[in-house]
C-alpha cells in the first residue's frame, strides 16, 4: 500500500495533539501521525494522570461522546430527576 505525506497547517488548540504531519494512503485516509518527541512526553504525562478505572471511557468513543453530551446538557441546565425506585 503506498502512502503520501500531508503537512498539518492549521493552528491547533492546546488541548489537542500537535501533529507535525499525517501519513495517508492513496485514498487520503490517515494511517499515521508524526509528532515531536516533546509532544509525546506531554501525552504520556497526560495519560498517566487518567486513573485506570476511567481509562476504558477514553477507549470507548461512543461512551465518551455520550458522557460529553450529558455534561454539555447539564451545563445548560437540561437535567431531570431520576427516581431510583422506578428502575
């Protein structure tokens, strides 16, 4: 499979991974990312701060999206009371 190299030109927010360039396949799908060693060290530090009991959430994109959606709704005041006896 042949690949191409694409440089990331956009300004990246601090909470995102700073990618130097992406390696793509012939259809343009991102196959790998090239990052600086300093960025790798920063990511390792961030990952060490996540408790092992919560790491599953970051590996499950659907669950993470659901939690993020719920947090946004709660921040906007869109909450409902749950009666635990009805469960």
